[in-house]
C-alpha cells in the first residue's frame, strides 16, 4: 500500500516537473524593441556625439567601439647649437644662434657627412685626413683638411637656413620652428591622438544635453532618447527570466524528489 501511495506521489511530482519543463520550452523570451531610434550606425559609419566626430570601428551583437581623433595635441622639443638632428634622410649640425633679435634671428643647419674608415689627425685644432699618396708605405703621407676631404668625396655640404615660423621635415614629420631665444630653439609638431568610446547594450550616452540608450540589433548600434521605454522593456525581461528560473527549479526539484521518493519506498525492509 505504501509503495502504491509513493508511486502516485512520484507520478504527481514527475507530472509537475514535466509541466514546468514543457512550459519553459513553449514560451518565447521577450526582446527589447526600439521602433524609431534617433540614430542607427553600422561598422564604418560616422557618428557625431557632443560635437565630436566619431568613426564606428566595430559593432557586434552587444558591443560597439567608436573612435575619434584629438587634433589639438601638440608636442615640443628643444635644440641647442652643436646638436645633431635628422632632416629627411640626413643628419644636420645646428650652427651658432644669433641673439640680436629672436624674432628675426636665423640659424644654419649643416649636413653631417660620414667620413668613413680613414685615419685622421688633429693639428692646431684642425682635423686632417691622412692620405697615403704612394703605394710604397715608406713614403711620407699627406694631410688634407677634413672639410676639403668631405667636399672632394661628397660635394659641398647642404645647408638649411631657418628662422621662427619655418616648417621643416624633422624626423619624418612636419615641424614648426616655434621660438628662438637664449641659445635655445623650440620646435613643435602636431601629434593627433586616437581615443576610443566603448558602448555596451543598455549604456546611457549623453550628447548635447540629451540622454540616449544603446541597443544592438542585426549588428547595428541604435541610440534612442526614449530611455524610460527601454528600461520598462528591460524590467519585463528581467521578471520573465525570474519566472523561468522558478520553473527550472520546479522541474529539477520535482524530478529529484520523485526519484528519491520511489527509492525510499522500494527499499527492502529489514523486518
């Protein structure tokens, strides 16, 4: 009699579990729908937020990345007489600076030419290249001024005259001569920086005083100012999944309880 009763209760529990499971499979999960978004963007589109121009670099099913370039960043560097800098493909030596009037003063850049693998000697502060004029090593070598040697080898050294406001191609970038004062040359160049804005589903984006909610559909980013409607739909979905989780609990616990009930009812008696 007890086993029959246990079997009846187990069947009821299984029926309840099966009904919960069937309900889970039969219902469709609600989804958020935005009918008239103010803005819709696909990957590669241009977007304007807070008066900044963005490029939509990536859009997935629930994430987007936007990029904008800050053109206002300027970097500076200082040079002094005697420094060597790179202009184009060549190195140049900075000559002595004029200090009469910084606004009109000029300075000369002189091309630095490699001397190569030759012997040199310094005499009375002058550098000479040692030339062996005869194949006979016992013959007396001759000396040639370094600058004359370089001119014979490369031709005249290139020179560039610069003053405030001039632009040169320094280190492969257009560079402005911004200031010349106290034997210091200040140069500047534009250094744009790429900034990124990451947007996920449900994020609130403020632009020019208006709040927009982000929604993704068909690999497109939609921005809608109807934030209240989005939050209402999100609340409905949250409650739906709470109920679904409850049904999963009933289905699992009902199945386990029926198995446990039958196992205990059909245990062999010791008496």
